[in-house]
């Protein structure tokens, strides 16, 4: 199915994909943890929470190289990702 016809991901699965990407890329995981002010225990306690989900999506939306890598690896378009980000961050 072409990318444009796939269902748009929801927040939780998208955040899970972001966290999975970070787990596979330790240097990026460390950068995210430093950015978010999380130590390993705090990150573990936060997994699945709405604030962490939103933070992961915001982090990827603001970091084009990892956003593009995540999208390429998951078969999602950057536009699909950013539509979810825009739902979380309405401008009106």
C-alpha cells in the first residue's frame, strides 16, 4: 500500500517507535535523556506515560536527521509523523 494511503499513527505507537529507535541507537538515547533531564531510572518509570510520549514526539519533530531515519526504518512518511505532532501542538 502506498505511504499516503496508510493509516495515520496514533500517539502511543508513534512514541513507542521513537523510543525503539533510541534504544537501538545508544548515542541518540543519551542525547534525548540529557535533553529531557532524565536518568535511566526516571526514563524507565516514565515509559508509556503521556508526558514522555509527547516529549519523544517533540524531540523527533525537532531533530530532522533522526526523524528521517525513524520514518525510513518504519515505512512512515515524515508528513504522517508531523500530522501527529501537529495534533499534539495545535496552532489555533
